[in-house]
C-alpha cells in the first residue's frame, strides 16, 4: 500500500518525537536530581544513613530521677494488679492502612548518654478514615520490659537496644505495632521550634506563673508566642498538676508545630524542611527511602485529616502507687487500655 504521508507530516512527527524524548530526558534528570538531593538531606537524620547506632551511647549507670517521689500508697511488687500478663509475641499486629510512628523525646543534656524517654507520642495515621490520632504514653506507667523486669515505661528506651526494646514493650503490654521511630533531644527540640519562628500556645494563669517563677519570664495567661526555650519549658511542666496534663501540653505543642508548618506556602515548607534535616537534630530508624515514602504518603494527610488525642493509660483506668524503689508509678488496668487502643488502631 502506498504511503501518502507528506514529507512535512513525517518531519513534524519526528520533531514531535524528538521534543517528547527531550522532555522525558529533562523530567528524568530533574527526578534524579531531586532523588539525590532528598537522599542527601535525609541521610544525616537516619541511623542507617550515617552509619551510627542509637545504641552506641546507652545509659549504663543508675538513674537519678529528680521527679521520683514516694507520695502515693505503697503496693507490693507481687500484687496481681502490677503483674498483668503480657501479650504473646504477634508478628501480625500491623493494620492495613494504618501507619504508626512513635515520636520519642530523649531526656538528654549535652554530653550525656541516651537517657529515659521523657515523652512518647504515637502518631497513628489512619488512611482508611483520613484521621491522625496522637497517643501519649505516660512515662511512669508500670509495665513489663521484655527480658528485663517490671519498671516504668520510660526505662525501656534507656537500656541497650532500647529503641527496639521500647517498641517490644509497647507490643507486649499494649498490642501496639510501631512502624518507625523518630527521636529528638532537648537541644534539637529548641532549635526546631526556633527554626519555625516559634509557636502559639494558650497558657493558663497557673502555667504562666510557674514558667515566670522558674525562668524570670513575663508570660501572661492566654495565647502566647513561645520560642524554643519557652516551648520546651512549657512541654516539661509537671509539678503544678500531673503527668497526664504534661502529656497534654506536649500534644498541644506538637499540634502547634504542625499548624505552623502546614500554613506556609510550598517554597517555605521546602526551605524549612531542608534546614531542619540538614541540622541533624532529628534521628530516625527509617532509611532515607522509607522516610521519603512516608513523607509522600502521609504529609498530604496533615492538611485534611481529623486530628484526635488520647493518653494511655486513659483517665480513670489507673492508680498512682509507690512500687518498690521506683517511686510513684501508674498501676493500670491493661484490659481496658488495650481495648481503647484496639478501637483507635483497628487491631484485633
């Protein structure tokens, strides 16, 4: 059959094909550049990326806990209420469509080895319901630490293999699967808040008075703009009420940080993210590629997801008791708290 296509038509086809190839080549180069750039940004914060281990500097000596008190009624360590059976090891705790990322605040000062986990907030992203639930695990909760002993929950992170041990402790005591961990210490927390330009937090009169008395500030009740040092001090307030309120303050700061970040334009978001990642204040057990994947799938949820808050143990499900030499602990009803977590996480 005779080809009736004109030379001009064939030439146009070739030019179109050449332009398409050139466009695809440009897209490939841009994608390659972005991939290399992102990997370069993420490597400083990943344990696997920089070749170090979170367990290189675990605490080996006795802890001196300035908050340890003996004000609650004493309970014997063999009492059935404090020896609740742990859950069997279950490799199938993960739930389809749910990603659980544990944020860990390390109670570490410059020059110190890894300390106890001052705060533990599980950010549970539920893609099925487009919701984010921030679950604070109270640090004084009395739990069984696998392979060690009964102790406060925050002691697990300070042991050798503490990151994995903390995840195992949450799994065996509460049936919670942790997909990934992100760690930050005091210095990093202050710096990140300052990079964001501070956060807006509503203070009560009691909170303002406490912060002013201990730091010489002039804060007032109501909405206040806090820099990194003030936000950290606010997050650590405990003595004016209870640990549950302290955990609530930490979630308020975390929510304020997310609101501060997501209300910026795309250029500001990228610039800030680059600055924070390059500084290396944040550490994670995710590889750079895993972290990139989570950023792409979970970050868009922050703009539209319903945000919920929960603490474990839940209010009314525990007693403050002095257990042995540990001081005041939260002796909890495991069955009720496991059920609450099952409802949130959609686990069986």
